[in-house]
């Protein structure tokens, strides 16, 4: 059989590797529009900030290395511009030569990702130092600009994961940073009172945080950012990180079903409305694991998991994708924020009744140095104990608690089961009653 993969990074590269592991004979062709494959998107902000010192460290696999290791036909600088479903071919444009050709497939896997939203803000075209961040060339551009032009003042627009990470990394480089967010809170996956802890921390670090305000225009070739409120911000560099949108053009043109939020629609086997075409990663609409409602969650875990499932399904294995919890984590200067499942905002919107629990236990035994309270929030059904979601903010041990709770949700455990989780304890790590146990005790 012959499988064509569109996109050679998180989802695409995972699919290719797994396909080869399952079938030595299959013909596997992976097309990537860019120059690089399988790079570490998630590490990009930290390379700009200097925490990751070596550029090579971002390049998880090279084209030659991966092609040889997995016996793949990898074609970079090659954009798939059309899917010809009736012929079961794709039209590919080799970007350097602009030559196009057709390539046939038995199965097609789409993993084209999501692209940064770049609205037509007045003055954006003239502003040369407004950057978005998605890939290695974006990273090189931002890093070179910071290294060579030595900007002093940065304006980061958007308080999501990438915006916050960029604010922190530019701050690390010694820039004066202003972070602008249109909503009343940063970090949408958590609720307001959890984000408020981060607001304070970010401000304590000397970052100017402006909430409930957006960009109205870039003036003076982007040297000045005018906000909706009328506030003027000087900017030597601007990072635009207001979200991403699924790259659905190819699928749309091919007549595949697209969801309301722009994600390609798939079934539980990750097949699109054409069963020989699969779609995965940031480009698809997924089912919310807790509520079953359609949503768009652009994260690396789902892309990797889905890539593997697709490869398994193509090889006749009985596998299903059961939905996305949206488990996520970010470093916010010295603090960590993490969440899994639904937050209060979502539950309210869906009209689901829930109980809220807030506790602030120490991350590990309070008598052992370095213990800090973890703000832990749990959302659950009072009657059945069903866990809807959890959020945590703190300096230490946040990742572990959210991961345990994410596991509990996937394992179908209820809030009543939490006291019974037997978790590892010694004073440097936890308490004999772990914060997750505590949450269970308080809830019951
Ligand atoms: P991508 O990895 O974006 O790959 C899609 C590829 O397809 C692209 O390289 C694109 O060029 C190519 N392509 C698109 N269309 C075509 C076409 N027609 N022909 C050929 N090639 C095409 N997630 C986390 O979970 N944790 C993190 O800490 C985290 N940090 C991030 C930091 C940054 C700066 C960014 C940008 C993302 C981060 N993410 C993080 C998100 C994570 O990287 C994505 O969820 C993941 O990469 C999605 O995988 P994908 O395969 O769907 O898309």
C-alpha cells in the first residue's frame, strides 16, 4: 500500500515512523512545505530566550536521518496544493522550481497543523518588526532581530501559551516587556481566580500586563502600538500571539467536511468524510473527552497520539481516538500553571451543573525546605463524583498533580476515588496525604 502524509512535523512525522514500524513494505511519502521536518515547536521560545543554547537541539530529526532510519520518501519544500479524490492523487508543488506533479495514494493522512492568526490590523503591513511564531524560520527571524537590532521594548499581544512564553523569554533577554490581552485574564484554560495569581506574579517580575484591551493599529511603521483604549505603547519588537486557526484550505477545497470552528471533521478512527483520507493534529476538530462536544485543541500530545492511532488503523488494528482532555501546562516565570478537562467557563457555557473545590495544600511536607502552597481547583459532579476538570497554579509540584488528575479522569475515577490513590511520598516530594488525596477528602 502507498500512504501519503501532508505535513512533516508533530503529527506527520509520528505517523510516518509508526507506519514503518508496523509495515516494512508500505510506500510512505511525506510532504512538507517548509525546509525542516520533525522540529521541536514547543522549544522555539526557549531558544529565542537563550535557555536552549543550541539551534541543532530543536531539530529532532533531519530529513536524511529520518528518511534513512525509517526508509521514508521525504520531500521538503513541497506543498500539497490539491487533493484529487476521484483519482486518489495529490497535486504537489515543488516550491523552489514551482513545478507541479501528481502523486497517487491508497491512504492520505493530513497533518497540516494550524497557523498563527494575523488579522488585518491597520498598519500591520508597514510594521517590519511584528512577528508571529510557528516554525524554525520564524524563530530564526525573531532571534536574529533580537541579536542584531538589540530592541529595548517589546509588546507581546496575546496572553495564551505562546504569548506568555515569549513575554518571559524576551524578558530573559533583558527587554522591557508589555503583555496585552483582550480578555480579562491570561491563560484561557484556567478560570479567572487562578489566572489572577499569574497576573500578580507577572507584574511582580516587572512585566507590564494590560488586560481587556486589544490592538487598534500599528503606527509609525509599528514603532507605536495603539490600543483600543487609546493607550499608546512604544515597541521595538512586537510578537503577535493571539491564537491559531486550523490549516483547512486543502481539505475544504477537496470538499471534506469542516466543523464550525474550522477544524477538519473526523470520526473516532480519525477518518475525514472521505474514509481513505485521515486527518490529525492542530487541523482537526476533536471531541471534548469529558462532555463529547466538538472543540479545537491544538496541542502536541493529541497530534502525536492521533498520528499513532492513524498508522495503527491503516494497518488494520482496532483502535479509536476517544477525545481530547486538553491537559496543558506552562511555565510562567517562577510559577507553573496547568489544567486538564473542562474549566468553569466551559461548564457554564454548556449548562452543566458542577461543584467547585479550592484547596491550597503544600507541594510537599511543609517542614522540608522549598515547600510552597499549590492552588488546586477541582470541578466535579456532586452526585456522581464525575471529574470534569482540574487546574493548578504554584511554584512546585503542579505538573504532578494535574497529571495524576488527568489520569484519574481518563481512568474513569470519580472524586470519591481520590482519597484512595496511593501516591509516592517522602518529605521532599509530597505529604502522607498528597494534595490530590486532600482534594478527595475535602470533596467527600
Ligand atoms: P505542525 O507540527 O504545525 O505541522 C504541520 C506541518 O505541515 C507544518 O510544518 C506545515 O508547514 C506543513 N504543511 C501544512 N500544509 C501543508 C501542505 N499543504 N503541504 C505540505 N506541508 C504542509 N504544544 C504543547 O502541547 N505544549 C507546548 O509546550 C507547546 N508549545 C508550542 C510552542 C510554539 C511556539 C508553537 C508554535 C506550538 C506549541 N505547541 C505546544 C503546539 C504544538 O506544537 C502543536 O500542537 C503540534 O505541533 C501540532 O502538530 P501538527 O502535526 O498538527 O502540526
